[in-house]
C-alpha cells in the first residue's frame, strides 16, 4: 500500500509508507505527507494487526473491532473514556476515525471530552473529517466540537477533510456549521489549495460555492488554488479553473 505525496511538478505519485520521517522534503510534500502519515499510522484494520501492534488497552481494542457491547461493559467497569495513549490518542478519536457512530455516542454519553486532542492537537472532529464520516462530523459538532479549532500545524477539520478522499458531504457539513473555508495552515495552504493538489474536484467545487477565495496566493510557491487546479491534470479541476479565470476577467 502507498500514500500520496506531491512533487515539484504538482503531480501525485505513490510512496511506500515509512516508519521514519524523511529528512528533506519540499513544502508540498511536507504538508500532505504529514497529514497522511498521521492518518495511516493509526488506520491499520484490527484483523491485520499482530499482537505487538495491538493497542495497549482493552477499550481501544474493543473500539477498533466495533464491539459496542464490550465497550459498554468496560466503561461500566470503570475504564476512563478520556484515557489517552502515549500519543494522546483517546478512545473517542479512535472511534471517530473508525466510523463507529454508536460507540462515539456511547463514549460521549459516558463523559468523553469531544474536543480532547492528541499530542499534536488532533481532535475527534478532525479525525472524523479526514475519514469522511459525515454522520460523526455532524454528531460531534452537535455535542460541542469546535469547528475551527486548529492542531499544532494550524490545520482545521476542514483542512483535514482534504486528506484521504473526496467526500464532499463532509465539506458541506462543515461549512454548514460555518467552518472557515479561507483558513490557511502554517504552510500557507488553504483547504481549497489542498483540494486542488489532491485532485478532489467535488470538494473544490463545494468550497468555492461556500466562499473559498481561489485567488489567494500560496506564499512559498506564488501559486493560487486556480493555478494548482489548472496544473492538476484532472479534467474537472482544469475546467473549474478555466471557468473561475473567465468569470474574473468578465467582471
């Protein structure tokens, strides 16, 4: 299995997952690599895990196996729903990323902190958004999840929604709850730029309709989201870039 990174020509290529960070990366690779590396290091299906890879707590293991009865029994026995592992990963983050809404509901009912981040500031909402679980995104927000909260790299849940796949329903849910479509992270990347670079045309279109500014320049590259879309070799994005340029010229 590989994950996506970006090279200097704005092309997407696959790269084998490594346990160690690379010492030298371009700004494009660094931004997307960090997002995806965090994602994949936690998303190995339970049935593929060896005993050595098995999570440290029985509660985490029950969550990864979508065992609602076991989770209920363990919480009733006194296990702390907010107890995090060495990376700050809480049971709620695990359940949100795995897409198990009944377990998410149970954890919050039993006192799980809906905004509890891991050591990098990564919250359950960011995890659900990155995984494309729109039902969990909406539920977490209804329970007080902070929509525009940022992680340690200044990425929001909307930024994280532009990570794994083109799930436009998540984008629409977040902007329905007034997520800022023009927020830029520490590398100067906006959600719209991420959508263009990762070739997510449906999310790109939804962000533009939600008020994302396609003319803002990414400072290190001096490219706009329109430039990135035009250079994406994705026909839908290229067409969207052409229409946006034409509309701006006719104003």
